[in-house]
């Protein structure tokens, strides 16, 4: 077991810069999720940790040992590849057993562990098949089984559940998390599925365009996004953003938005004092706004009235698109409700859940 | 725009195109098969049937022609050819396989120009280098030896082997090797346990091709040998003076290994993990 430290990783592929300075500490036994949009450098980061790629700048440490230029075989890592990379000339059982046989594990122990992994991933019946006789999701499970049969110092998983059906994915999520906790292996897990990130990660590192935008617990990331990108990327539907001007009126600070104004709370005032007269970006999550009749009774909120533009009924939730002036606000209400498109609706939003970002840098003010 | 009638009779054009297709296939097949069939038939026909103007297809068959040919020295020449072809395959793979792997897997300066140079080597007519080569061989004591012929054939086959094996290795996904690295193998072990087995169907085909290339090569073999003739060189110099049915027997012996190889290889190639690497 070992902690992993990434220091100032830069990686270029010709003209494209895949990583522009990645710093990340993964503690011993921790489960860290790399979350980010496609092409942001997640796989590249993982490959550098595995030793399959050398960074142009920066260092990788396993504990006190620098491993930046160590070949993969000397790092004792295990990896689930995004493309699975199961060996087509070996049966499923031999694929899973291969890492064990390389490590010269006694054959009866090999058999035992292969059986255990196959059961965990529900592929016991496929053990005698060749990979080309499997579906994509089955192949992916073989790749996961192969990665977990050994006891590596660091476990790297690149979107290991991306191709499974919803039911199996939910089950695998908890199985993998439980397994990781039990064997306590330091894990870096790549995904662009935020539910996966939120439910599995001890901490999440949100990446964008080759940089880490924020590292924090799932709660941190969700409640206190460090910048507009994280605020917008995490949470579904996306956070509502609108330009607003901080103005002073009768000695009180208010946020002047398009078609509404928001009186600020005391703690917010103290932070926003320096921004009087400036334009900022305000953000509020869809789930922090409520139709007036459904609002919690003691909610300290601001009322906004608009026209219902569109309603998505998801069964468990209802998503309302509300037109306020030029803007569309998206509101998420739990439960199934009926609203008439075109009618007026007044929503209350939870003032304490308001986010405010700088317009220039996108950094969070509140 | 073509009109398709759902449920109706297919248009005449459909039948015509089918017939045309069948015709082309027929012509292509007979183009290849007819000479083989004819030489096989005449190779075993008795001299009487062969010369009889009434019988286009001979009715009486015998092994005498083949036997006579073998006694003339074809047996030894066949043996020589097999040895030379095998040596050629071994040499050109020992030299070409690592080069092919390097071209497929590593990025290095001047890779493209080097590739071009290798193709360029094939453009040299053998005729140009034949005389200097003989002089050199005499000095080295390689003239009239099977090793000498095999080395010449290796030179001829090498560009092909390098380029083909390189494209075979390219077709083995690099992640399969990377997975092996991650799980603890070094490059050599990975090559032996992952890359090579996956490339084997392709490599086998390339080896067979190389074998046949050497088997068929006549010019260099004829120039470089005198007593140790390979089969084509032997036929060119000796059997051509013999009666026609002996020539047919000779051509049949020439074709035979290629045929056998292709049949074995076909079965082998298809049976190997369903031919698809994915
Ligand atoms: N071998 C390569 N050659 C050139 N560019 C590359 C190479 N590998 C990655 N890149 C580029 O580097 C950037 C980061 O790629 P990476 O594979 O790390 O993204 P990712 O976050 O894993 O995306 P995804 O979620 O789609 O898998 C991309 O812009 C990609 O085009
Ligand atoms: Mg990726």
C-alpha cells in the first residue's frame, strides 16, 4: 500500500497539450475519482501513473519513491483499460489468471482467486470462452476481474463500468467500492459519470482541459464548487447561471438580475462588499428552487415569477423550464407533478444555496 | 436513382448483373485453374496419349514421367530447393521480424525515409548485381552453395518481410501489449506471450509467401549455382531439353508445394481464434 503524489505533470502530444500541470495527492488507501469531460486528460493522467507514458514535465511519487521513469512492470500497479485490452488469444479464465501467473502465485490459489473474481463480476459462466465470443459489457467485466485478482499497490480504473446496463452498473459500483475498502488499495478511478463519482469517491478531482479544477469530497464539490466549471459540470440538470450586478440600495446590497433582484443575506453581504457596481455570475441549482406551494415552510428565499416553457416528467422528478425575461430557469421538483405549459408559476429559491462567481476568472466568491 | 419494387419481381438488371458476376468469377477461376489442371493431366499422361492427336484429354495415366524426371536429378534439385527456401525463410525472418516490429512500435528519426529506402531496394534489377555478386561469392567461397543462394534470396525477400511483418504488428492493438506491461511483463516477454501469438496467423502467411518466393526464383539460382541446382534452375537448364510430357511433369512438381501450402495455411489461418483480432 502506498500513497501517490503527482507533481506538476505536463504532457504534450505534438501540438496538443493534454496535461497542463497536474498536482494531486492520493492518500494511502484512498479512492480518488478523476471526473471530467471527454478529452480533458483523465486517461493520460492514469497512463502516466501506470508508467505507460512519460510526462514532459513533473514527477510521480509512490510514497517516497520517485517512479516517473520507472517501467510499468516495476510499479506493481493494476489497471482497467478504457478499451478493456483483454487478450484475444486467451480464454476468459486465462486472461484473469495471467497477472497471477506472472507473479508466480501457486496454481490452486490462482484457481481460487479467478473463481472469486468471476463470481463477483458475474462472469462464472463465461470462463471457458474467448473474448471475441463476449459482448462489450462482458469483456469489460473480464478486464475488471483481471485487475482486481492481484494485490497491487495502486489500482487504476479507466471508466470500468461505462458499458454495463444501468442495473449492473449500480450493483458493480457498490461491489467495487466495498472491495476497495476491504483490501484498502489506493485507487484512482476515471469516469465522466458524475453519479459514479459522487457515490464512489472518497474525494473527487474535477478536471477540465488538462487541469484539475477542484479536489474535494463529493460534498465539497457539490455544495462548494470552486469555480463556474465545477458548478456547471457537477449536478444534473446543470446549475442555472445568470449575470447579475451587485448594487447598493438603501444601504443594503442586492443582486440585480435579468427581471428580478435578490436581497443578500448578511454573510453574503460581507463577501460581496468589494464587488459593488461590478457584474458577477450568480448560480443556483435546479433542486434549490421550489414552486411556491411546495417550498419548505421556513425557507428564506426569493420569489421569481415566470412562464412555464416546458416540463419534463421523469417519474421520480419533474423538471420545469421557466422563462423569466430572456432567461430560462430550470427547476427540479421531486415527485411527479402536473404543470400546464404556458401558465405562470412563482418559484422560491433558497438564498442560502446561492453561488456567486467572478465574471473574469470564473472563481467562486460565495 | 434506381427504383426498387418491394415484393415484386426483381428487375432484369438484377439478373444480368448476377450473370455478369458469375461470368467474371468463372473467367478468373479458369485463368488460374486451367494451366494447373492441364499440367497435372499431362504430367501423368502416357507418352502415347500425350502425342495422340485424337485425345485432347489423356485417358491413360502413369507415374513414369515423374519418376524419370526425378531420376534425371530433379529429386536432388527438389531437396535443394526445399533447403534453400527454408533457409531463406529463417534468415529473412531473423533479420526482418525485429525490423518490422521496430517500424510498427517505435517512433524514431528518419523512419519514413528508411521505409522508403527499403522499398527502393526492391527496385534494383537483380540482373545488375548478378555479376558482381558471383565475383564476390567466388572470393568468399559461396558460389555454387545452397547457403549462397539462400542469402541472395534473403536479400530479395527482406524488404517484403520487413514491410509485411510491420503491418502485421501494427494490426495487434498496442493496448494488449500495454496491459501486459502493466501486469508485470517486460518487452521481450510481452512479445513472446502476447504479440507473437496474436501475429502468428499473419506471420505464417508471410512465411509461406517467402517460401514460395524462394521456391520460384530462377534467375539468381541459375547464376549462382552449377552443380547444386535448385528445382527451377534445374528445370530451366536440364528438363527443358527433355520431351514435352517431362516438362509438364516438371511444372507439376513446381506447383505442388505451393498448392499444399496454401491448402494447409488456409485451414490453419481460419481455425486460429476465428481469424479476427479484436
Ligand atoms: N497518443 C496521443 N496522441 C495525440 N494526442 C493524444 C494522444 N492521447 C491523448 N491525446 C490527446 O490528449 C487529450 C487528453 O486525452 P485523454 O485520452 O487523456 O482524454 P480523456 O479525459 O481520457 O477523455 P475520454 O473521457 O474521452 O476518455 C485529448 O485532447 C487527446 O486528443
Ligand atoms: Mg479516457
